[in-house]
C-alpha cells in the first residue's frame, strides 16, 4: 500500500530489546551511576570542594562533617575531592587499557579466525600462554617488569585483557567466514583485507562493544588493585587504590579513610557491569560471558 511503512525484523527485535532493557530499574540505576562517575571525571576541577593535594593541618583525620563530607586523611586532605579526581584516573586506566586490549585482541582474533592453519595455531598458542595466569597476576608481572607508574599499569591492563578479546573475535570470525555472503564476496574478487574490514569486522562489533564495557569494570578493578599493592600510581596521586591502602591500618580509628574510596570502586565496578549486561541483552543476547 502507498504510504505504508515496513520495518526490518531485526530492527523490531532490537527495538523491543532496547525497550525491555531501558525499563529495568536496575539497569537505569547502573547507567546513572556510570554517568555520575563520568561527570566527576570530566568536571573534577569544578566539582571537587578542594584541591586533592591541599593540606589542612587543622582537619587531620577529621570525621565526615559539613566541612568535609567524606572526612579528611592523615594529611588533612579532603577525601571527597580526592575521590572525584580519582575517578578521572581510574577511568583513564580503564579506557586506555581496554583500548589496547580490544585493538590488539581484535587484530589477532580476525587473523586467527579468518586464515586458520598455522596462523591460527600460533596465535592460539600465544593466547594460551597469556591465559596461563589470571588477569590480575599477569598485570602484576608486567608492571613488575616495566616498573611502577600510571602509564605502565595502563599497558599491563591492556596486555592482560588481550586474550579475552582475541578469543571472542576469533570464534565469531570462524563462524562468519562460512556464511554465504563471504563466499559471494570472494567470488566477486574481493581481497582478504576488504573481506575482513568491510564484511567481517562490522559483524563482530556488537559483541566487541559489550565485552569492552564489561572489560572496563575489570580494568578499573585491576588498576585499583595494582595501585593498592604499590606498583601502579604513586603517592600523592589521588588514585582510589592508593587511598584504600593509606587507611588500611586505621580502620578502627578512621574507618572513612578506606571505606569511602572502597565504596567508589565498588559502585563504579557494579554500575559498569550492569551497563555491560544491559548492552549484551540489547545488542547480542546470545553472548555468554
């Protein structure tokens, strides 16, 4: 009929899935928490009540109060301000680490899944070597080899996450390369590079986005853990892991020193996981983590 409109079935399915996801109070809560953390990171200079390194010796280890909502540390520094600035550092660690892992993992996964043979065997062997250690231990080994520092922890987080992305993309590529449209592209004379970039890569982006969102939570947690152990960011950097470590011996006298940054890590990681789960349900319901 003239004037009638039709909607592709996959668009209708995605529309229904998105409506179901966005109507979930849990998902919306997670998205709001992520938005809050991002806002803190972007506008830290305007939102923080005091400079994170500003010391006030009249308020040393002061309890939470109107003067300092989250209390102060042993140098009189405002914990709320340090948590706000720490959001920027934690997100930077997560974003850079995930970018490194996703980029290198995608390249390796596409090569292994598309070409197969000895290339697949070699890449799979390298991935199995990396998988021999849990992500946090592998990150610690890399940081120990490169030296302590914020840049090195970003590299360590990225390298430790490569196997997750590579194995996901490899599996998806092996399935997609058997599809009829890939055979048609080969029959038309398309090069391997064009097939990979124009036909396979767009079809693996959805699970890649989902895994990257979930990987961001893992990267934030690993970054905080390594800094807690003294191998990541160094004092007086306002990093959440360092702040938790600073107050670990004073939990009875000054519980807020470790509790407040610990809650910031907890809320951020849970919110990112909720957001990742919602994206998985909306973009790729068949993806199992």
